[in-house]
């Protein structure tokens, strides 16, 4: 059954070139209108596609998304190698641009989280957040010197060739991918000890954003990677070692996830071996990312506290792009359609088709709400691109900015309610959508 379903999905799934391919960086990545590829009519009597075919297309989209993320990570790795080899304002800017360009494709894959254990077990290695950056490098005095929750709060691995974790002395004389992944990532069982992934790289490229909710991102100078007397910040060679190890590891981790979604990959096989549970996994991922993760932990919490430390891409002020592409990724999964970074389209049977066959009015409602959320995110993103960064928009006293962010949160909550109605329409009993105190128990946030 799995083999047949996969073959059907691959035949149904169509790749075509958009009339006007759009770059996937900045606001050029905002949603647009594209031609839809025609699909053969191989549907059940009620008009619904085979569930295995839906899961095969979902897996094809996951594979394409992670392939795009991997390609962008390789470009980032090359750009950081150039920075390390020849630190300058130009090579630092190129590395930062490559980091920004790597975010949209990865963020659109986040819709594959929560419902797929293989993705959930892996995700923390590449996109864990927030992080206590004092574990990695020097920080400003305002950061503080200790934390009751984290003994490694200011361990500063870049400045120290050995550190002690849980009574064990760790040799950090050479900073390698193995050191980051095996010894430092979530060291001491503390989730904020993030040593790997996009945000560790982001911190190394930008440094801390010390502007609060005023304008400006991190301002690490290129001389933090320079040699000899030109070195600022100290330990420039080790900072380069860390950046090289972190970007190499990001590529390796994404290669692993691409493999999980290939024809015989473990993630694809797990879905196709149990189509009913697979459909539940899709809706679990959509709902949990919409509600508990994005609307709650990544957006409402920071808005409630007016705290720039609670923004996702807090060093680079790129948060608006990451949030927008999370929303686009959720819509991609529901509609079974993904625009690749080269402008080609991967599409096929979808959960939308399943819901439309059972309850067309719910399908229409959910599609409209997904579009409305993306539109609200686009409004928020445009304000950021026009000069009012996300951390400024959530600042205390910025009524217009707060309202812009709240509108995007409201869209995510509204679409989650529609996702729940889609679950009911499909009579799925094993979908569990994650919640958030920021939405469900606001008093707890301030305790």
C-alpha cells in the first residue's frame, strides 16, 4: 500500500516553472499568484484523493523544502568560510545576507514539526531558541554574570579552552562540530544552552542586539574575526573555528533530514505505513505551529512582555521574515503546494482536497483564514522592511505596532479554530494541538 501510494503521489505531483519566479528573501518572498498545474482525476467516488497519495505529496513537499534549506545552508557555509579567510566589511555583509537568505526555505519546513517524531527529535539541533549567548562568546555587562537556571550562562567557550560541565572538565582547545553537538548543545540539560544551528550562527555574525526596542540590530565588527593586532573582542581565531564548526554542522544536519524524506527515508516511510495516522500528523503539525508555538510562544509572549529578547531572530532583526514564512509553510502543507526557491512548483493531492470532499464549507473557511493570516504577516513584515523592526513593533507604547502584531496573532488563532473543525470533519481522533500559557493562562506569564 505504501509503495503504491508513493508512486501515485509522485505521478500526481507536478513540478512547473512559475511565470514570474520570486526571490525568497525579504519582502520579495511575500505570497503571490501563480498558475496551477492541472491534475489528473484519480479520486474516490466522493471526490477525495487516496490518503496515501496525500501523504506522498506531503512528503515530496517536505523533501523539496529541506533540499532548498540545505542548498541555502551550503551557500551560507561558503560565505562564512570567506569571512573567516578574509575578514572585511564586505565578507561580513555577504555572510549576513546568506544567513538571511537561508531562513525562508527552512522556516517553511517548520510545518512538518510536531506531528512527525523524526523531525521533532532533530529540530532542536538546527533552530533551537532562545539561547543564552554567554555560553558561546563575550557579552555586554548588562547581560549579567550568572543565572540560577544555568551554570553555563557566561561560560564563553570561545574564550576558554576548557570548561566544566556537571563536574566533568571538557577539552575545548579545538572547537569542532563534535564538541558543539555532543558536549555543548543543551549542556547540563538546560535548553537555553544552544550551541548549534541557525541562531548560534546568527549570534556569531551579528553579536548582541543592545538596542532594546529602539532601532538597530547587532553590530559585531568584522574585526572580531581578524588576525593579529587587528583582532577585536579577543580570541578571533577561535571565533572563526566556532563559526566554521557551526555552519559545517548545519549543513550536515540538513543533509540528514533530506535523507529522511527521500524515497526510502524513515520519515516518509513512517507516514505511508499508517495513512490514517499520517493525516493526523499533518493537522497536528499545522495546528501546533499555528497556535502554541507561533501565536503563543514566539509572538504573544513577547507582545505581552514588550520584550525584544522574546523575538525569534533577535540578533539580526529578521524575525518578521521568519514568522511570515512559518505562516506560508502552514498554508503550503494544507493546500499541498510549495514554491521552490528556483520558482518551480511541487504540488499534488492535499488535506484540503480531503476536507473539501467531506465539508466544502470548512475547507473554504480554512483556506480563507490561512490567506488572511499570511496577509496580516505581510503587513507586519512590510512595516519592518520599511524601517520599523519587529522588536520595535512589540515595544511598550507602540500602539500601532502592537496592533499589527496582534492582528497576525489573531489570524493564527482563528485559523487554528478552523483547523480543529477540519479535524472534526475528517473524524480524526488522535490530533493534539499544543497550547501556550501566553494564550491560555496569561496570569502565569507574569508570575
